[in-house]
């Protein structure tokens, strides 16, 4: 049940709108096949990278 388009080389995700495991699945849709490479870019708000906040939550 996924996208299988062989020529996807770049995936850009604006904001964290899914759980991270779903984002990794989405990023994995790029570069399907042996020897292919791709880039995944996540543009996210700083709050998703605030380690101190996560430790006190």
C-alpha cells in the first residue's frame, strides 16, 4: 500500500505532521532500488528538537 515511483530523488516534508516512524517510512519511498541514492529534508519547528524540554515533560 505504498508509493512505488522509481525516479523520486528528493523528499521534502514541511512540518512534523506525522509520528516520526511514519516520516521515516515516507522518506524510505525515495531511491527505491539497488545503488540508488536520495535526499530527505525535514523542515520542522525548533520545539521538535528541544532536548531539555523533552527531558522535563
